[in-house]
């Protein structure tokens, strides 16, 4: 296993380009199952989650050819064997987004067997809303040995039946649940209404691609999406939207090191909550250049004066994204006051608190709320990555800490950030990847 070795205190300068979005790319890739024609995706980030989805699609009879491109990669997916419809536990357990193959498989092939994804470090991660939605479309769902068995209704030629579906749950909407039901409904008989749909930009990106494949979808990005089923979908060529969470992560890195950093390919139009929160903290995100696509802007991040404390409550989009909670908490550890962070999406998503405290942060967690008391400085220490975004928070804290931080288990980071250490080193950070064994006997490991 690899570690990151980070010497804190460096100012950053220069430009970082934001990649295509992992959370958009995964359901876009799964949508390849909906067509017999080639699906070409460009600006796909080169991440372990993407490689796992490619491997899963391979087991589901989809051939994937990847070409490295100037930014990320272009992947051409083509169904070659529609008889393979079992998403096995061995792959699904490594990546819960595998669940987004369920809807497309069922809609296109009339049946599907997908392993129930387990929980993960941030929570139990149920899929009850996905299953309820597919049942509303006429599917018969049974659980067998940890697998979801889904079968389309009889007498319809294997097609699902459009229906009105309320997809709201105790935590609001479900992003991948909306992706699953919207994708499945594109081939259903009749019209589907998804009420309390997720409004995330990644859902809009998926809808735009499905429409370019021949789907009839209106309302994506709003809580009510209407899908009129069609007989079949064609192929298309789609560029993955930019990653708003990666962009927000690098913005936090710039802010905590007091750097003026330029970011390219920022989906600023999808980041208004985060940019607004930065503003309250005294951190400026200023668009630059003449680019007119608000989803692919260049911008400069700068800070005027100390980081001010704020209150953050994570919400479904357009509220503050839970995937930036850990990164902002790291930043607020050095604010000049008390901040309150409430996690409304994943109430257990605080594994980074103990690790930040090892670096001298003062954080008091009470259930789904954490009070962060700003301190003058953080101190480098060996810490343990636990999940993708918590790990990103630790990197951000380490960039500003005095001394050396060793982050163990950086494979978590490789799931969602392409060459994070190279991008940060490229703008002046002292960060390098090393082999954990090299630190086995050093006092710096756990
Ligand atoms: C997506 O996960 C993202 N992953 C997550 O990003 C993100 O944190 C999450 O949306 C929320 O924004 C991908 O897009 C691949 P949900 P998803 O279904 O769709 C509950 C990252 O770091 N729920 O919107 O799985 C659930 O427990 C990852 O990139 C049910 O109760 O999340 C949670 O509390 C982490 N029943 C809330 O809803 C269900 O059937 C939101 O979950 C489904 C979800």
C-alpha cells in the first residue's frame, strides 16, 4: 500500500486543470447497457473506480476500448454479449456505484442480477429506493444470496411499464437511485414521472446524454423528471461534465495555503453553494478569461485576510454538497472562530475528525453535528485515510500543517482523484507518493 508524504507550509502558484467527473462518468458508463450501438465517452477521468466499472461492464458483455486523450481518456463501449447479466459481489463490493447497472440491465434485457452493495465507511448505504422505483415500473424484485434478482413484467415483451414514482427518502432524494430509474424508464412502455428526483448536475449530464441517444426526458435538474419511453436508444458521443468535487477540493487547497491558484475547466454553475460558502469565509473564487461555458470556466482562488468561521449543513443539490464536507472542515480548523458543520446526508461521515484531531485540530462531534474551533496551526502527523473525501480533507490539512504528515492507505484517494500528488506538486506543494513498507519502522507510521 502507498502513503503520501507531505511537508506543509508551502505556498501554491500556477494552474490546475479539473478532470471529468467521476460521479457523472459512472452512471454514464452504465448507460452503455441501454443500446446496441457504440457509446463514446470523452474526458473520462483515469481512476480506480472507472477501471472497476469497466471491468464490471466487461462481465456484463460490454467491450470497452480506452484511448488516452489530452485530458483523461476516451472510452468506447459496445455491447457484444447481452446474455451476461450478473454483476457479481466480488466487483460490486469494491464500488457501490455498480448498482447503477441494475436499471439499464433490467430495461434492456428484461432481467438482471446485481449483488447488493454493502455499506461503506460513510454509512449503511441502502438501495431500498432504487428497488421500490423499479417495482413501480412493474419489475419483480427478489433477494437471493445477497443478490438482487430483477425481472420485467410478463406480457410486455420484456419491457418495463412507465408509472408515477415518488423517489424521496428520509435523507431527501437519491442520486444514483434517480439515475437508475431515469435510465430504466427511457425504454419503458408509456410515461414515467419521477417525483422528488435528485437535482444534482450529474443527473442533468446523464439526461443530456440519454436524450442524445434518443430518449425523451424533460425536467432533469428539477425535483420532477418526466420520461416518455421509446422502443430503443442509439449510440452517441458525450463529453463528461467537469468534476465539481475535485474543483472544490483544489479550491480548499489554495485557500488553506493562502495561495492565488488558477483552476481550469471548473463547473462553477454547479458549485454556487460551495462558492457562496467560500465567500462567507473570506475566500474569493473569481472567474477569468472569456470562456462562456459556465460549466467549464477558468477561475482564480484567493484569500483576503483570515479564514472566517461559518455554519455548513450538507443538503441535496443545490445545497452544500456532502462530498465537500471533509475538505471544508479541514479548512475551518484554521479559521479564527467556531464553525458548526451538520451532516444531513450521511450522519456518520466524520471519520476524518479523529485524524484531523491528531494534527492538533479542535473538533467536537455530537451525532451528526461537529463544532470546529479554529486553532493557530496544525502539526504534521501520521494519519489514516478512511474514505475518499475524508482522505482529501487530510491532504488539505497536511498542506498547511507544520512539519511532515504521512497519509496511510492513499488507495482511497486514487478512487476519485487522478494524480492528485502530481497536480499539487506541479503548483509547488511538497507531496510525494511512497511505498508504505519504507515507513514500516519509522516512528512516523501507526
Ligand atoms: C452519490 O451516491 C455519490 N456517488 C456520492 O459520492 C454522494 O455522496 C451522494 O450521491 C450524495 O450526494 C456517486 O455518484 C457515485 P444517495 P448515492 O443515494 O447516489 C440514502 C463520493 O465521495 N438512501 O444520493 O449512493 C443514503 O443512505 C461519493 O464521490 C436511502 O435511504 O447517494 C443517503 O443517506 C460518496 N435509500 C442519502 O439517501 C436508497 O435507496 C443520499 O444517498 C438510496 C439512498
